[in-house]
């Protein structure tokens, strides 16, 4: 490993997490930019946002930088990533973080507000299988105000294009191997670094007790997400951004 991080340097942990995520998602910042463009279009410059499966607060950080008058509520179950999020935003009244399990049907009761202008999530809900994801979408339809939006950016491969999918996968893996040879941390390396840190070691051990090595659910297509969101109670839903590997679906209440 080529990175060394001081335990209480939360900005360094955030930067390290971003680098690790960008190893998998080179167009990650472009997704965030389009996501916030759509927040501005539908909710204006002072939105109340639910950062769903927030991790370290990547969306919250970009939201508050672009919209200083925004309010963000981050919800996640991962104790290590929430430790970083809470450390990063300590003292900032615009950001609140809640520990909750999205598979627990009572999770919405832990939130400080009943409705939100926007619910945003990225690279997170792929760990849910289709049935619990369908249930979650129904709950989100009740949290988004009329005229508000939900956006999910994640891997959404099209099963009808296997050769395109395979070509994208091969190119991505080749680029990842080159970056790793240059010292970039992958998922496993990053978690080993966190487990060795005196502040994050306990939350990291707890995290792996909850999730195991990695929780992989389904990765349904864009069409499945859009159709399921409409069935859940959203008026409109479609992709508003895509790359060869990923997509972002926007659902309008």
C-alpha cells in the first residue's frame, strides 16, 4: 500500500475513499454533477435532501459545496463509513447522519423529516435483491414530496447487449490493473487500511460482522428500475445519464 492516513484526518479518509471508488468508477464525478444539476432543476438552490446509503457522505459533500443553503440527511448502516461521515461534517448543522438498515421496514421512522425535495443514492443499492429493492422504492415514493425527485446512479447492465457488456468489462479491468500497479488502492486494500487504524478498527470489524466481505444483490436494467419506480408511485421515470457501464435513473413524484 502506498497511502498513510492519520486517524483523525477525516478529509484524508474522504480523499482516499474517493480514489478507491474512482478506481471502479472513472466517471464518478460526472455522475454527481448531473445528479446535482437535476436537483437544482427540480428543487432549487436550497433543497432538503436524503442521502440514501450515504457511506462517507460523498453526495452530501458535493451537495453542500454547490448549494450552501441545502440540508442533507445521510442514512446508512455501515459503522465505519458513518464514522468518517460524522467526523467530516462534525459541527456542520446542515448535515445529519442516521444509522438505519434499509431492509428494516421501520427505517423511515428514524428520519428527522417526513418528506424530502430529493432522495439521492449512488453505487449502493446494487447490494439489494430485486424484491427488497421494489419494497424500498415504494417507501421512497412516500418520502419524496410532490414535484420532488429520486435518483439512483449504479451499475445497470442491459442483458440484451452481452457483447457490449463484455467489451466494457474487459477494458475496465485492464485499466484497473494498470492503476493498481501504479499504487491505487482497491476495495480490499482500502478496508485493510481502515482495519489497521486505531479509530476505525472497531467500526470496521463491526461492519464486516454485518455485511461480510461484500453484499452483492441484483443489478437490474435501466428499464426495470424505471418501470418499478412508476409502479411504486412515481409519475415519471427514465435514465438521465449513462456510460458504457452505468446509468442514473431519475423518478419524478
